[in-house]
């Protein structure tokens, strides 16, 4: 019995050992789990490195694109339109000269607008700061046109210097008279017959005039044979022809009609512009007399315009009126039309433009002396309720003829040495730029009855086309840089050479 029990116990122990061999150990269970975990970790590391590489590639491509874009903008964009108001104010030395020769090389603001002084009402006085430690009274004289008067703009000494510089430069006589008046009216501007004019314009001698043939000989700033109205009349006749060509008979009709003197669209007589005086131009840029530069900087402060616009405008015009001298009423600026281009920006203008006109945003008139009698500045239609060109002729008398009708003008301003007048020749376009011509800016000079009258005109030239003005200023800036580069290769001028420089 005991032997059987021992045998059974040994069999049970063998079965338990066999069962233990069949059951896997904990270490054997963990081994595959560790292997799979290692593989997952390795795969995760590989994915992380690949993602990092992709991100870095895209990042470098982005950086390269940004740098390329910046370089493209830098090398393809020149100076912009015009400087902003804050950038426009030049640093002025004690003698009134600017520290920089030109400001056209600055970065111009694309959002630039032309500042415009508010008139408020007639008789309103506002303070303006033109010189250190002093303010000037600026009085509103008219709202149509927007006209201001500033007393004491120039000192007595400054007036004297400007007059002497003009005399040193030399004055040229300005004398124009209407047809049928004056000693020069006996000679026509053109002594050619209509047939001869037709033959001269007919460049290919085919007996027919094309538009381009007429336009090729029409660019005359003084209007010696075709002013804008004459040219427009001739071209209207050409466009009315079905063939778009003019025969000799067609040209004879439209040309003879366009050359009839004193006729306007209204059909009422109007005299041609007349004046009699002596004048000269004075340069105000670097190298000019310090009084002239001071005068220009003071004008910049008064008008609040960017210095680049003023610096690139016409030189100062100085005029001397003797006894009997005058100028008929006129507009300083020309009306903008599709067939015209501004004279100051013609370098960057449309080559197909037919006529050049003066584009002057505003006028500043300086009285350099006080005439003893006469010589008033007249604004015939200032502050009229309405403006009609036909109304300028009343009872057969032309209000623009200052010799005959100066006393009938709505406003007359007596010359006073040192006083400045400022008026805008153009309205605003509503977007901060120069708009249409202000017809109310018609003005002239009454005949001087006794003594002498000295004045100076400063005009600020602006093209009504904002982009055209920008192109013009970029072109001037490029030429200025090219000129500066060339001057580095030459020696400075000697004293004898400086004596011959323009005043």
C-alpha cells in the first residue's frame, strides 16, 4: 500500500513538472513584447526625422522666396510719386540754403495728396509761420478763386536784392498785341497762302492730308499758327470726312475758318492776349543767391507743399512795368485736355499729344515795389456767382482788356512792396490731387500811370495726371544721379567759370 501511494505521488509530481514545462515563463512572455516595442520606437524615430527634414526644406524654400521677392521689389521700384509732408521740409541753414541739393531721390509716398489752404470766408485772418520767432497774417481776399494776401512776406532789403539780381541778369521785352492794334499788327504771323500751307503739310505729296501730317507741324507753344482751338477745329473737320482725309478744298474751308481772328465758340468778339513789360528768370536752386533760396524755402512753408514739387518747378520770373505797361487778364495755367500735355513734364509725356500747356497748380505773386499810381492786380470775375465766358464781353467791351476796362474788375489789389499774393489756379479733384482749371483765377495787371512796378511770379508745376507727375520726377531723379556720377570725374569749376553761371 505504501509503495502504491509513493508511486502515485511521484506520478503527480512528474505531471506537475510537465505542466510547468508547457506554461511559458514570464521572461519568455516579455521577450517578444520588448522586441516589438523596440521596433515601434525605431519606426517612430525614422518618421520624426523624415518630418523634420520635410519641414526644414519647406522653411528654407520659403526664406529663399521671401529674399527673392525683396530683391525684386528693391531693384524694380524707383523713387515713387512724391514725398510726404513730413519728409518734404528741408533742413535750412542760417543763410537759408537747403542742406541737400534735391529731394527727388527720397522714397516718395504713394498716398500723397496736395495740401490746400482753407479760405474759411472772405476777410478771415490766419497766422502762418514763415521765419523764426515771427508769424505773419494771411488774409483771405476771395473764395473764387481761393486767394490770400500775406503782408511783409519779403523785407525791404530782400526786395532790393531780387530787383538788382534781375537787372544784373538782364531783362527781355515782352510785347504782344492783338490783330489790328499796335505797330506789329500789319505783318501776319504766316505769310503763306492756304495752298502753300497745304503743300507743306502734305509730307508724302499725295494730295491728301492725314491726321498725323497735320499734327506733325502743330506743336507750337506760342501758337504762332495753330493754337489749341484752331487745331481742334481743323481736326474736327477732318474727322467729319468719311475717308478721314482732307483734300485741298476741304482744307481750305476748315483752315480759313480756323484762322479768322477774334472769334470764339460763342461767336462774340474776343481780343487776343496783350501785354507790355520787361522780364527775366532767376534760378533758385543750389548755387543761386541765398536770398533767392530763402524766398523759395519760405514759399514751401507757406504753401505746405513737398519741396520736390517746388524745386522742380519753373524759375522765378521777375517783371518790370514802366509807365503804360500792362498785361491783359489771363489764366496762368492751361486747361487739361486729351490732346494736350504739360510743358514741364513733357520729357515723360505722351508723344502723341498735340499741344503743350503750362500746368501750374498755384501762383505766388510778390510785389517788389509800390507803384506810385496804377498798376493794380485785377481779378475781373472774382467771387462772381457764376462764370460764363460770354459774360466777359459786355456792351461790346472785353473785360479782359485791362487797358480799357481795368476799373470794372470785381477786385483790384494795389501793389505794396513786400506783400505776397497766393491763389490756386486749379480746383481740387476731390481725391487730394489737382482738378479742373478754376476759371475765376482770371487776372491781369492794370496799366501803370506813374512810377515803376516790380513784381515776381513763382509757379508750382503739377501734372493733373498723378502717374505722369510720378514718371517725370523719377526721370529727373535718374538724370540727376547720372549727372552727379559724371561730375565726380571732373575738377571743380574755377572762379572765372563761376562768373558765367546762371544767376
